[in-house]
C-alpha cells in the first residue's frame, strides 16, 4: 500500500526556531530518509518552499485565474510530503514515528491509490 505523509507546521511557531536548529534537523531528516529509502519503504520525500511562494490556480467563468500565495489563510502550512510503500497503516505509523521532523511538525498519514487502477 502507498501512504502520503503530509508534514504540517504551525506557521508562527516555525518562524521562532533558530536557523541552527533547522540545519541540524535537516541533517537528521536526511539520515532518516536515506535509511527508509534503503529499506525500500520511502518512495519520495520533498520539502516545500514557504507558502508565500505558492501560486493557486482556479477556473472562473471558463478562464484560468492565478493568485499569488496560498489561497486560504490558515494557522498551519504544508511544509513537505513523503510517499511511503508499506504493508498497512500500522507499519506506516511505525515508520513515521521515527521521523525527526515530529519534533517541530505534525504528520498526517493518508492511504493513497491510483485513480486509474482504483486501488
């Protein structure tokens, strides 16, 4: 089974973390990602730039409209994602529970499927 793990940060609290802590955390995450990749569980892991760098697209009256930045004002922002391949939700939870990012963020684990295959 595939699981999409979304990494959510409290926007204001994450601004207060010193740069040195982010750099140390990044190194811990790289080591952990490499371990899970070598074991065949981690398919993709990507961090996302800050929400202000986003563009939101929508179709309005038949025309595609682009809005700079995130569309919604929210307390938390999506900071990255990981795609796992694991046996079941319990195994996915076990893997994610070892992620160093949990010190600073929450991770939502959601089963994923191919719309083409329906599973």
